[in-house]
């Protein structure tokens, strides 16, 4: 039409790229082509016309959560002849979808937040089973405690062997804060629901009070996201997946997912997290300037249990038997329960430490025994070894367990008990547990039975001599006068 102002109809049509006949038709009709599009109508009758307004719409208005397939089943029950099959299912699903978009209830809106330096830190537990990590060939069931600063993304990760308990949260959160060297204004968790999911109301309230006291010690505001609203904890939820992907890729590069000791796996995690944190140094420096200083001392991050040492040479904590030196029989111990260990105190003196064990769901008692605690009594009563309920827990290494299996098979019970107790006594008396284990393995490989008297001469003698003369310089007493003058 612009060219038509200067050229003839034929030339203008040619310049526009269509025929002269089309040009005549366009000039004869004052409407634009876009305005002449006919309204598209239905090509087939509406199969829901008779039931939508009268039967289905009232149900949707009463409860918009009803599914389209539920409405279809309702139609089939109400009129089986009109709706004998599911051919109208897709039509009904589109109709319900469009109705919800126009008339449905209001939906939640996620407001993206701009994090402030030093404002918020978040913690969460994430299951690490999919990583397939094994310790000595045995699959490791564990979780990862994940602490993240919202602004810089600085993170602290710890291996958690038990559940999502308050002890695991407090201990690892406290380690994260002291590793960071500062305290954020607010700490957010996922409502701590996992910490007291199986507890009664009083126990759950106690966990909440302890958590609030913990945050008050560090001057942090304790906040929690609403149950079921994971996006409110999104800064750490997203990092959980990134962390596990990074660990999985690092394990692929390592070529093996098996570790000799649990500490090796913990060290592997720490090294990977340290590398990830180095990439955030600039943001971390900005955030460190806004963090609050740490308090003078740490606070309680364990659960305390009082237990009495029984005549069986141990005490119970959460249905697990832990051994103790026989001198403590009859004494009441205060036991500090951490996620990975227990520490027992007599008064203010720590007297027993054990790696923490968890009770079994089938009710069978779990025993954690240090053979050094009972070896003196066992040496006086070697025959008690065979029937002891915690016999298998006495053996410090697999080589000692193999020795007992060989001895108990080849010798009478009396001789087998005596030889095995002698081996344990030798390991204790000479402080050669690892070295003796190697000798026992060699003897068993030769098809022989280990005996303490034969193995003792093969041990590397311990150095018992005292060190040589050590010069000692006595302090001049007159130097203390300078201290007195300084005080004056």
C-alpha cells in the first residue's frame, strides 16, 4: 500500500511480491488481512456440553483439588452409556486445567531473596548412601551434615554415622562456627523435625529448649522453615545436590569407593570441601567482615546420660553395652554421648572413651568392649572366654578373630581358651597389638596354630632404657624480684 502511492497497481503488486489480482482484492476490502480471520469454531460436538455446567463444575467449585480422572470415573458411574470408555479423558483434563488457570485458587509465590553478608547460615542433613562408599569392603550407611553461608556459599561438611539428632546438629554446627571463625546473625534449619520425630512431646520440647540455648550462647537467631516447604531452606538444599555430585565425580577420579578406615573417608570429604571453599575466597572475605565474633568458649554439644558400672564390667547407654576398667564397678559415671563417640567421667575425670555404637532394631544387645578393660580378670578366668556374650567384641583385629576360630576348631575348649587369652595378654602387656596381629596372620597362613610363647621372641623388643643425661638449667631466684617490681 505504500508503493501504491507512487506506482500503478500492477507495479506495486510486483514490488510487494504477489499478483495483480491479489492487489485488486486487497484494495477492494478496507479491512486488514489480520482482521479478516474467521473465528475458529468447533469441528466436532462438545462431548461434555451436557454435563460440564450441571454436574462437573459444581464439584470443581466445591473442591478445586479434584482430579480430572476422578470426575471421569464419576461420569461413568452416573451415566455408563454416555461415557463407556476413557476417550474423553484428555478433553476433560484440558477443560479442568483451563478452569483452574482462570478460576482456581490462589497459588503460592516464591520470592527470590538477595542474601546479605553475615546475615544467614543454613544447616541440613543429607543422605550419602547413593555415593556407594565402603569401609574395608563394608557399605557405610551415613549422612552428611552440611553447613552453608547464604551469601558466600562457604560450606562445612561432616560425616554423621547416626541419625539427624540434636547431638549431631550441635556438635557439627559448633565445629563449623569455630572453623569459620565467626558467627552469622541467623541460623536456619528444617524445623529440626528429624531430631525429635520419634520422641514424645516432653522430649521434643527439651530438644527445642537445648537448641534455643545453643543459639543463644552464640548470639544467633534460631529460625526454621515451614514443614514441607523445602524451598525456604533452598540455599542449602541446592548445595546438597551439588556437593554429592562433586563427591561422586571425585570418587570416579579416585578409581575406588573403598577406604581402609573411616578417617580416610572423612579426610577425603574435608579435602574436597576445602578446594570448593578456595574458589569462594573473595566472597568469604566480604562475609567475614560482617560476621560476629565467636564467644570465649564452646558450649554443650552432647547429650549426658548417668549410668552405673555393673559387675559384668561395663555400663549401658541407649541399650548398648560399653566396657569399663574393673576398678569402676559400682561407680556411677556421667556419660557424654556424641555422634561418633562416648566419653564417661567419674567426677571431673574422664575414665572411659569408646566409639559410639547404635542398638539393633531386632532387640539383640550390641557390645562395645575394649579387651584391655577385662584382660586381667580374663587371665584369671580364661575359660570364661568361650561362653562370654561379648566374646567376639573382645578381639581388637580380624587376625585375632581368625586365631580364635582356628584354635576353637582344632583344640579342646580348655586349651583353646588358654591360648587365646595368652595372645590377648601378650598384645596388652607388650603393647604390640598390630605387630602381633601380623605374626598371627603369618602363622595361620602356614597352617599352624598361634601360641604366645612361640611368638613373643619374634616381637621387636621395646626400648625400655631411660634417656641419657639431660641438662637442666635452674632459674635464678632473683629474677622473681622483677615480677614483684612490675606489679608495683
